[in-house]
C-alpha cells in the first residue's frame, strides 16, 4: 500500500521544497509540481510533491490520519512516537 501525505510548502528554491507536515519540516523534491508556490498545499509521496492539494482536503486528510492513530493507540496496536 502506498501513502501520500499532505503538507504545506514553506520555501521553494528551484525544484527543492521545504514542506511542513503538522510541525515537522522536510526537504522535498518539487520537480513534479513546478507550479507550486510557498503557502500551497501539496500531496507528498516518496520524497516528492506529486500534486497540488486544496487546503480543506489536506486538513481533512490530517484529521483522518489523527483518528486512525488514536484508534491504533487505543487498541494497543501502535505506540506512536511524535519525537516530542
């Protein structure tokens, strides 16, 4: 199964992006999304921004991921480390 995660672009220099994933920032390749600008939301898979994403959809996806995490933790299936 593949999973793409939404993030918000905080900087762009050519094809190099820095994307914020709910407080965690990572360098991401932007070659597939040349139209993306700072402040835009992108869908990221395997270290690359693969498409632009509407902010409402991005936030909805993060909510689904949060709910899945809570369910797994409540069932003792996963002990999620947020690096805090």
